[in-house]
C-alpha cells in the first residue's frame, strides 16, 4: 500500500534492461553518445519543434530551475501559482539559480491559474521605475500540486496572456505523461505555446532523468553553461540517454502514465464510495487530495500504508484530516482494494 509518491515506485524492467545494454563497451561522454542524437530528433518530432535544443538532466528541480535561469534576468518576476512546485518544494532554488529573480504568486483555484488572475498579477508589476522588479516569464505546472490538470483551452489562455505582455512561458511537466494521458491529446498539443518544457521521467518509471526542451535555440548555450556550472552535466551521460530512449520506445512512457492514472481513478472511486472520504480537488491524473477521519488515518498507518497525512494524527477520531495519495505505474489493484477495506474499517 504505497501511495506516498510516484517517486517511491520501481523503475520499469525495460529501462533496467536498456541500462544493462548501455553498459557494454565504450561511449563518448557528456551527451556526445549516438543515443543522444537519436533522442533529440525523437523529442523534436514529438514536440513539433524542429529547431529545439534538447538536454537531459538527472533531477526535476535542476531541469526546472536551469530552464528558468536561462529565461529570466535577476531583476524579473517569475509568475506561478500559489502552490507551484517551484514555490513550495524547491528550497529557494529558482531564486538561487536565477541570481535573485522573485516568484510572483498568482491565486489558483484547484491549483490552476486563471487568465484573469495572471493578467491582474502581471499588471500589478509596476515597470515604471528602476526601484521595482520587472516582468518575467510565466511558469505553469501540470499535473498541478493538487492533482488537477489544466484543460488545453485554459493553458492556451495563459500562454496568450503571456504573449500579449511579451513574456516567455515555462511548463513544469514532471508528470507530463500523466497530464497527456488525462487530456487525451498529443505531446505537441499539450506543449503548444510554451517556450521551455521540463519533460519528466523520474516520477514515471525512470531511475532519474528529465528532458529540457528549449524551443528558442538562442538560449541553448546559456543553458549548457548553467548546467555545467551547477554540476549537472553528467559525464557518463549514456546512462541518462539509455533511460530516456527506453522510455520513449513504443510509447512506454504513455503506457506507464496510463497505468498510474487508472490506479488513481480506481482509488478515487473507492474513496468516494466509502462514504467517509471526501475528494478535495479534481483527481485528474495520478495525484489525489482527499480527507477522511483521523481514526482511519491511524488504522491505515498501523497496517503499513504509506501516504502523507496533511495534519496531526493526535486528536478526535472523527475529525477529518487531509491526505495526499499518489499512484505510480506499478500500483497493484489488490493493494488499492486492501487500502480501501482498511479505510472503511
């Protein structure tokens, strides 16, 4: 009953097999291996971005902040939702890597910014004096930190606001595959309008690799320099490209994302049917925010269930305590059913 995070799940066996094959013989380092060139062409085709610069980085944090640093001046504001991963979970990395850029918070119902809210926040950034921060890029997360997924028209509305204000757009796609499966769209459709995309793999069955997709090749050299300076240029790069190549082969990444989403849908249906749990935000992909009685939290923890209780476990048994539940590609139905049985007592 492992629902703490999709980071806790195993890597897919096909990825492990690809790593074993990549370990044979010799290969040029630092991204000069043949597999990396194949990946560039594959990802450019997927994103319908024939001139895009493509890089691999080992962590999601590094991908996000290195892309934002390449796009942002130290005196600019990065606009994001009030619960964006770059704001809540990056330990100040965006500010550090950009040399002082500030995060401009936009109110986001169900963790999704609105075009109206973004417009108002941009308008509130006074550029008429050297004493104030200046307008910078917009960063959008999907799947959001509350489990919701932006519809395509809502993403288009946000990128349209950015364009009208002359601002670039970044997409944090740590769970890109889960969002794409949820929306039933193509990779290019989901990424349309974004200048830089973090294309995640670690949360979806890889050991540790993400792709940075940069539509504007003029930013490529700066990204390379920042990646090296930050200590994120991997010497034995073939082990990153082997993972990503296996990920994309025969759409394994979409197969795993679909499995994670289906597991979460089964869990969400069971929570609703339990009569004691409430879904707090749209469970559009593989992340569920819900609330159920404190006594059920205690029962589940005692039985070995792993998930995040978003409140104290000391107190009245019948008080509702929020929880975050996340399914990965390997989630088994029997474990979901056991969790739901214990939940209901």
